[in-house]
């Protein structure tokens, strides 16, 4: 025989349990449920908290009881202890870090890059951001077959495709290939450098400039010869990669393009 509770008070009349109090420390990511605005705490003043979303937009909210969601749980934000305001922690890409963030389930959308070195550099600088956004980066081993690759991927509104191309300059082979991709749900962008190595600032690897390599010669091999580096380009690349600790070690022509692709694949870019 089913047992029924003797408490017949409707749920909406029952007193709510107090939500846990969480210090509004800089960098803490919360959601304001009434508006759906999600962002990192950047400032906490008397009775209010300022949040910044991943696109740099700021919103000010009152710190009311049970006023925010933290990883899906209702919480009450309170002012942090007077230990002095700390600057928000930043990822290697310069974005506000998300403390304790778990990787999001991968989106159907993808970012394709030309080769392994490109993928390793993107992971090095944007890896934390990509995991929070659920964006997977894959490499193509070149872009000669890009139109058929895009056709096979079949990008759509819920599965956008972004492609990063090396040496994307008007009139080049890469330019003509990129122009042949016409899907509204695929975005092909590129940087002007012959190889992704060149997108690393020379000062970051301790050289005055990347050497000019004669046309027709393998660029990486030519660079190694000109600088007196070993011929093992794989080992040389790993040494270069270790010198990259943040976006400050990369040229702006690459930074802007990767950010553009992330925004596009996650739906934050222009249609």
C-alpha cells in the first residue's frame, strides 16, 4: 500500500533552503538566471557584481540571495574577504580563466588547420578556451583537397566549420582554393606566413628575424640551415613550441584569425 506524506503543504509554500554562499572572487564564472547572462566576475562592489562574458561584454547585477547559478547550482554571491582584489586569472590566449572548468561535450562544429604543427600551436595558446567551448581542432595535411573535405563534412547551422590556411594571400594557390568554398556555414581564413613557424615572433625564439628561404626550397629545412639549427625539423619545432607561453608570443595576424574562427564555430561571429 502506497504511503503518503502527512505534510500536505504545497511545494511553492514551503520555505526554501538557503543557498550556499560563494565569494565573488575575480575569475569566478556564474550565470544570472533571469537574463541567461554568463560571465566571469571582474569587479565586486557594495551590493553589486560585474560580470564579463567571453566577448568582453560587461553587465552589473545586484548580489541578491539565491541570485546566481554556479555549475547549475543556485548560490548566493557574497563579497570576498578583504585580502585585496586579485586580477582575474587569464588563459594563454588572454581570456578570463574559468576555475575548475570541465571540458564541454564536443560540438558538431570543428576547426580544421593545415598540419600538426598548426594544431599543436593552437592547442598551446587556445586549448583552455577550446575545451570550455567544446571545439575540436583537427589537421588536414594540406589544403589541396579542401573543397571535397568541406563537402564531406557538410557544414550546417548546428555544425559550423572553420578552416585556418597558411600563406593565404591574393593570387596564391591557397587563395584560389579558399575562394572555392562557398558554404554559408563554413569560414576559411588565413595568415600571410609561409609556415606556422613564422607566426611565432622571432624575439620569442631568440632570433632577430625569420630568414628568407629561396623559392623552391623546403622552407623549414632552409630556416634550419640558415640559422644553424639541426635538420630534424620535428625536434626544432618542439623547441620553438616550448618558447610559446601565451598569445604575446604570436603575431597578431594569426591571433585575430583564430579568435575569428572560434567565434564563428561557437555562433558568436557574424553571419
